C-alpha cells in the first residue's frame, strides 16, 4: 500500500496550474513503482508503491508523417502540477479503465516546468 500525494496537485490550491485547465474527469491517480531490482547477491529488492493523484495521461505526439490507423500507441506523456518528483528509473502504473492504462517506464529526463512536470513514458 502506498501513500497518496495530493499536495500541490490538489484543485483547492489558488495558483496557476497546468493540469487544472482540463476537466477533472480527465485526471487519474497513478501508482509509481520505485526501487526493486536486485542486491549484490542477486536477491530481489522490494518495490515501493506510491500513489500520486491529479495526473493527466495522454498519447505522446510525434512530428513524423505516419498513418496511425494500425499503430498501437507505445508512448505517452504524464502531466502533473508540481509537488512530486518523478525519477528516471520509475515505473508508472495507470489503473485499468483509465486513459492509457497499463504499466509504463519513464522515458528520458523529466521536464520540470514552473507550473508542473512533463514525464515522457514508454510502454513497459
């Protein structure tokens, strides 16, 4: 069981917000899977699950001219207001029933902007 981080992605915060411009129905909570791997002896290490609220998940746009009718989207982007630090080795689990559901890995460097974060994701 993880911890829910609602501050400052909470809608009650009176300030500029990247995510607040979208309908609340578009937002979802995700589970960040942090850690894991193996120790020096090859034994599995525990993974910490952290619940993060107020996230917007969308397909990642590309500039290539591609006919997309038969392409399965394997990249996405997560937007969230400041307040939680995503790490490059995190995995993000989007719950079933939510837009872009599945387990994703952080792709590249997290974009840290004044009014929020942008996290590139690739299907794990």
